[in-house]
C-alpha cells in the first residue's frame, strides 16, 4: 500500500516532509444524489419508484468528461475533492447486492483525480435519509424493509417529494422532511432501534443492526476498492446524520428551530401515516422570523403509509394508541427523551457507537484511511475515547444561514448560529463568522483529541433574489456573499470544501435536485461569466490565492479581492525543510503581481500559478505580501 499523501499530525494535515497542508476543496457534487439511469428519473416521476433497476454510473460526472472537469478545478486552485457517493448507488438492487459497475466507476474517477494531483475523501452522502423520503442517500428497500409503501409517502405527508409536488418547488423546504414520519422513523431505527424499537425486526434481525450492518458493509466495498490510492485521505461517517426522534421532549410540539411549509408535529405525522387526516400549520421564514401563514388538512383520503401486514412501529411500542372511543391518544409524549432511567444523548448513545462500528468496517478494507466525523449542523460531536482510532478528522458543515434560507444576500444582516440571533453591521458580521468557525476548531480540540478540521460544506445559492442579479444577470450579489464567507474561512485558517460543482447545472433545473442551484459551474448560455472563466460562476470571489503547503505553523491569512492584496504569515518549525508553496491565480493577477517577502527567496511560475518560497532561519515569523500591478 502506498503511503498517504495527506498525513495527520495533531491538529494539522501534513505532507511527507511534515509541512502543514491547506486543503482548498470542492464538493463533487450534487448530481451524485440522483441516478443516471433510467432517463427521466432525475426530474420526472417516470422510473422513480422502480428503485432497484437504476444506475449511478456517471454520477457525479461522466467518466469521459472527468479530465476536463478536474483539470478545470485544478486551474481554479482546488487541490482536494469531497466525493459524494450514496448508499443507494452501491446497493440499490437489494441487501448485499453490490453494483460492481458503479464501484469500478468510483475507482476510475479517483484514479483520474490522482493524475491531476488532487487528493480525495469520500462522502457517504444522504439528505433526510433517501430519495424516497424527499432527499437522497439510502436505497428504497430500507424503507420497505420496515413496512413503508414508497408510493404513499407523499400522499400521507410522510415527506414532501419534488417529483410529486412539481414546480415551483418551495425554496429550502426539503430539510423539513427531517421532522416528518419517513425520515425521522428511519433515522431513529438506524441509530436507536435497540433503545426505542426493540420489537422492530427485519428478517429476524433487529432493525438497527440490520440497517447499520448493510450501510457499513456497503461503504466497506468502496474502501476495499480505494485502499491502494495514496491520494485518498479517508471516509466520512455520514453526511449530516439526523437524530430522528431521539431526544424529542414532547411529541405534541415542533422542536425544530426552522419550520417551512406544511409542518405536522411528530404525533400528527404518526397519525397521518396511520391514515388519520390532520389539520397542520403552514409556516414561512421571513427576515423577522418564522411566520404562521395558514392551515391545511393533510391526507384527507385517509391513506395508510404502511403496507398490508405492517404497522407504525411507534404504535407497536406504545407511544400512541387508539382509545375505546376510537380516537387516537398520545400515551408517551416524552418517549424518545429517556431510556433506562436517564436522558438519551444522540451524540453519546447513538452516533458514537455507530462511528466506532463504521471505523472498524472501513479499516478492515483500508487500514490507513482517516475517519471523518460529522454531526448535524452546529451540533457538538461526542467525546472520542483514548482507545479509539487516532486517525480522525472533524468535518463539520457551516453556512451563511440567512443567505441560504432566504436566497437573498444582505450586507448588513446575518445570523449567528452559535448564539441563535441576528447580527447587524458589516464588522459585527465579519467577527461573528470567524467566531462561529473558530468554535468548530475548539470542538475538535475539546471533544476529538485535537483532530484536524476541514469544513466539509459551505456555499451560497446562485438563484439569489437580489435586484441587481435579477436585473443585470450578473453575479454581483454572489461574489459579495462568497467573499464574506471566504474571508471568515481565511481568518479561521481553515481547510474547506465548497458546495458544489455540478457538471450538468442549467438555469431550468439548477443542480438537478430539489430546486437547489449552488454549482460554481454552469454551461447554461445564460451564465453571465466571461469566456475566460470557463463556465465558472462568481470566480472573482471564489478563486483566491492561498498557501498549499507551509513549512511550519500558519499564523495569519487574508485576501482583499477589490485590490488583490494578499498577506500570509507563518512560524517555521526547526528542522522542517521548505519550500512554502502558494497558489497565485492569474484570474486575480491578470497583468502580473508585486511580491514582497520578509526573508529568503522565491520562484514564481506564473503559467503554473505557483509560487515557491524558501525562507531563512534567522527569523522566527515569515511574511509574504502580494498585490496587483
């Protein structure tokens, strides 16, 4: 086995020489969530429920186009890929039946990334469990195995499905599926079936063990294929794992901080799945907060989610029942909050045992791989034990949430996800973003034994509703939004993976999933970017100078895209050889640049966009400054 390109040294990513590595990564990409065949399964109902006869070969991009796309990303300065691979893509046909053609494709794609000099980590991507629960990820047979009829999910309000809802699809409404019956039930069974649903069995096996065993084995197939690639950093445990119902204090109330659209309570969701119509509130998020805008009766025809011979597992376990008068009753509103005489912690009691099991399965096929841990957005990770593997990385997600949800960029107002409050003023926003990102690094230090951090996802929607973007068709607002995020990332000295690069993005379908449009690439003829940007979008803010490898400890990093002023400082480590290598993009310095260093010598290869800097030993701190000429 080849030695890995990226190694872990305490809180740092380092290369073979021990130099600090900064990963400027790209998520590849949104189209991994959807099958490539049958034709039409992406947007239309045709072929949607025939979930076994699909293929994900060519997702996230056709293999014969891979060199084109990867070389483009390399020219834009990205040196790392977060490669999205869904469980469904590997094991869609049935339990234990693996799609070897897709595994061949993944292996070929990682080889092409290696040829471009790009490192990779694998993202087992999911959103609210599965395409059949309104998101992406798990095979449809997992929901059928616990008794759900996939054709009734939308009608019973167990999830909102874009394929059945049609266009226009409400903006950012799909995350509310996490609180609805289909996703919440599947995640509760997956992570806490032994605790809350011990009677739920699949082929005689406990639901939790059955689901986790197949998930870990599927990702183990990928690890076994990629174990010989030195450019593979490792494997995430799961993209944005959901706690389902675990920890819910009162099933009669919403406990999600953001509700959008039709929002049944957990108890109402259970009744809807049982064929009992419910009048539910409808919410809309505005700048001032969440507003109740109306009510609607869901499932008026009284359709059951559960197939013949199956029933709601929460009714089976006494969470709710039907009284003698025929009316449903919630019997244990706090059922999911306590077990065995104590409060249940999702991170400690559910995610941590799963992560250990997953790490064991991955290391059975790829012993040198890192395990990238990730919780729900802004949820603290569990404490990683001294006996657990030390090859771990913290890979949390963070977004400019107000821009994300409202699809409107506001220079003067943002949201602080740490303190759950609005932030007003450009300076306050800048400080708040840095504090939020530094809090993630602090979590890695406190809970994960000082593991290195890579921001697994951040990004902005390109379908912003700002007037200038709509009127002039430019990317003015998107550039401002990206620049604000990247200034925070740079100030926090953080490695990052941007969401996302979708090879098939267009103005009609966006990223081709649930109405999202985040891709930094689009061949759409209405893309206002100049030809020199190679169909990239808002590259003025996204493509930035940065240090790729540093012969020591990075101390400060900043870039002002308005005048091209770049500054970087580091403290060298004794005995660590140079050089420090920086990416200096032609896009920011089209007419050349003036370079000033505190000491040593440099060699700038403009055609390769690379600056190599050899520092001296007579200084402790070394600084480089670059400006446009």
